[in-house]
């Protein structure tokens, strides 16, 4: 589903961004949503800001070679949107706030942001690290390159956001070690049933932290930054 953001301009006031009820239902059911060209007018400036952050050698960065990336290179800069005004403004952009509010409610909290350059693919995983399974988290993905299923476009397993159900919990357990995919299912990770989301710069993909996702074939400086929001912890 390639969803588009709707507006509600009230009584002659500036338009307020929100997702339609159908888009919210799609997200809550399947665990992801694509918003084509939502930031197309600003994408060149956003891309310039991304490159400026990575050129600045003073920023803390992590270079990893993890099994989830096939032991290939990934470079990540945490707290990414705070490091350049061209990306920082997105944190409070009406479109970003409208997405977070539509999916979480008005009490949503900013969680974190990071920027990454991938020289690798990514095996199936959910974003569990540092976030309790029971706390609702939503992540906005800004890919800055045109990506297809063969060049690293993100793939989602619909319905795995329902993390306590047998389907999702079985998959998480079987795919926890990327090397187990073939022994568990007889095929490689790229052959498992999933939904691929090709992207162009300016698109936004929204994902539930618990939705299993992966990418394959993306080994040539794939650029991504994310902004995450969460529901408040229950007292």
C-alpha cells in the first residue's frame, strides 16, 4: 500500500497533517506504511544535510561489522537529527508530528534518531534492543537513494508487529541467528514471504519497532536516517 498523508484545515486555519483512518488501520494491522514523496520538495536539502553530518569527523560514530549485516560494514551516527539544521527541523515538522500523533496519540514522546551508511544488506530482525516489547514505538525511515528489491529496499513481514502472537514469536525465535534461516525453513532470508517497499528520495516509510524487516542486495553506500517516537511508559 502506497499511502498518502491527508490534511484537515479546520475553520480556515493552516492545514494540520494526519493519517486517514484507513492508513492507521493498515499500519496497525500490517505494521508498516509507505508515504510516497512526502518530503520530495525538500529532499535535496535533506540530502545535503545528511552528507554534511557524515563529513564532520567530530561527530561520534560507530563502525560495525555485525552478523546481522553479514559481517559487512555499517557506519552509524547517533542523535542524528540534532547535528544539522537541515535535518533537525524534521523532528518537529508538521508532517512528522502528524504521523506520530495519528499512530501513538497526542502524548507521544520523541525517542531517538540515527543516521547510517550501509555497505551491506540486513538480515531479518525486529528493533528490540533498548526498547521494551510492550512499549509502543514507531520509526520513520528516510532513505536518500532510489532502492529496489535487488538494491537494498526494505522488506517487511506483515503482521509480525503483533509480537505476542505465535506467528510473530516463532519467526523472531527462528530468525534470531541469521545463520539459522536455511536450517529452519530450507531457503535463504531473501526468499522468505515478505512485502518489499521500493523507495525514491523523498519517500517516508513508517514501521512499528516489532515488525520484522530486512534488506538484501544493498552493498553500495545505502543512506538512511530514522526518527523514532514512543508511547509513554505505563506507570
